[in-house]
C-alpha cells in the first residue's frame, strides 16, 4: 500500500460534492485530499478529527441560496475557488461524483485538471436507453427484452402481449430507482403516460430475480473488477417503493461459480470496449439474476463513481487491497502502480442498509446523528460516537442519520453500516437485523 501513498502524497486533489459522504474513502490517508461540500453533515466534525480536510459551504454562509444541490453550482462559487487557490500552488486536480456539461465547462475555464470522464462519455453508458442499444449489439444473449420509444406512443395491450405483466418503464436517466416504474395494470400505465407523455423511455420485461453489482476500474487499459455484491431492495421495512435501492452487501452468497464467471467475462468485455473508446477509471455494472433459470441479464451501467464507492474503499483498505478509487486517480494522473486485483477476493465482507421515507421521524429524535450501536438482548444501545466501518464488530452498526426537517418521497433517512452480513436471503433481512431496523424506526426498545 505504501506504493500508492508515496505516489499520491503530495498531489492536490479536491472532491467537489454537495454531500460530504460521496467523497469519502481516502480522506484520512492522503494529506492533500480535500472534500468540498454544500450541506452540513453531523459526520463532518468526526471526519476532521480523523484528519480529513473539509470545506463545508453551510459553515461559511447563512445564505440559503448557496445550499447548492449540484457540483457545478458549488465549483463556481467564489468561496470554493478561493479555497482551491489557497491550498493549491500548482494546477489543482478536481474530482466529482457524476459528470455534467457544466462541470466540463467550468474545469476547463478555471484551468483545473479534470480527474473524471467527460459528460459525452458518461451519457453513452449511463443513459438506460443508449446503453440498451449498445448491449443489444455487444451482449445480445444477456439483454432484457425491451422496447424504446416516446411513452405516449405505446399501447398497453400490445406491451402486455409482448412483454407480459408486470413490465418496467425506465427513463433514460434516474437515480436509485427513482425513475423506474413497475406497471401491473392499465390504470397505472395510463397515469404514467398522462404525467410524462413526451418522455422517451425503455420498456422492459420484468425479470423476477435479484440484482448484483460490481465496481470496476479501467487502469491503463486493464479492467480491474471487484467481487460482486448483492443490491438490497424490495424489503418493505427499508422502503415501500418497489425497486428502490436500499444498500448492498459483500459477499453474495447466492451465485454459482458459472454465474460469477459470466459476470466477470461480461464486465471485462464491456470494460475493454469502453477503454478503446477513451473511457478511464471507475464505473459500476448492475446485473439481474433470474430466479427460475439462473440466467444473468445486464441491467445498467453507471459510468462514474458508484454510490457504494466510499464504503467499498474502506473494505478494500481493510483487506489490504489497493482501492479501485486509487487506480482511478492514478490513471488520470499517469501514475504507475501494480495493476493486480483479485476479483474473487473473499476477504471483502460488509453491508450498508438505507432506510428511506416513509418513517416515523419522531421516533428518531432520541438517536444521535452519528453513533455506533449494538443490539443487546431486547434493546439496542449506543456504544461509541464514531468509528470507521471496517473497525466494527459483526454485531455493531455505524448509524448516520440525515438531518432534514422534511423528507421527500424515497429520501434517505438513516444509513447503517456494518462489517457483517445483513441478509438471510436476497430479499430477507437476518432476524436480528430486521428487529434492529424495526426497533430503530419505532424506538420501542431503545436504551439511552
């Protein structure tokens, strides 16, 4: 690990993101790694105590108009440009979670070194419609049967005949399943058509199964692939909306050796294709494993840092691996490090759970914003204020409560991280974890 620490020790790197949690993973080990965020998060003081350099705009101004919700607004803020200039005597290196045309423009205008792919490259793979058209050519045996078109032009009976019920309507862009709609009847379909008549969509057969994800990094044309994780969704106690992402768990206990190899081969092929087209660095792929047949279907590709990257980086470091995050930075900075990465590494163990709205927010009033909790007999109790997730024991949970006066539909309310596994089956929490979540939401067995 000293190899990459030495190479990156003096590099001035700034991760620009409204949410500080998006930029985590390396903040305590690289002294010139800065996170610039919009919103206050109760995690920030604990991170600073661990050595993190963080500029939080909410601490600098009471102007609500500067509570920026995207990285482009944040990057062009004078407070941010002054901060970057203060801590970088040479060309600063800029990272962000997801590319945008505005970020592309600003990074060029301000003379920064961009450590992310362009929006044009991102759109080819991230957009669910263009990605479907691509994999229909590259991986036709693993494509979910789908149709593309303007939503108002589709006829329900025809879709039901060709795709069956249920079928899935997806917009080109979306986040955590928020623009994915599962259609079970004519009434719901007409309501969606009336709401978004001119939207171009992909309508797909619903594959009954579970979702597996992997994190990937293209480093000097090498496609480095993480062990797969199961994506946690369709557990009502976490979210009442079907298909909503509510976490992930490493490892996946429900895959055969052949399925794992299929995922590896597809990922490697797609990564090689992307590399030839100029893509570098981090991305993630979602696969759906059909329950009845065991067939592996390609679902979507996230051509950027994944939501799991910060947590997964901690697990990689704990396992003694060079993180994919480091390979991403090193490729953009043209730094040479060893490019071996074991996709079948079995020492990666850990889980994230996300509790989404609706939840009885009043029941959370006695919960610390940041804390480590442990289930103890018939109650759970806080045992410490903060520690990094890889240092937890299997029966301990790092709780991160999001501070919001009002929660919008499907907002993250609480994030729970543990070094253990949380699933009994692909869509069933272990009994003790279910009870933990239930009690946490209701406060019924809380011990102060």
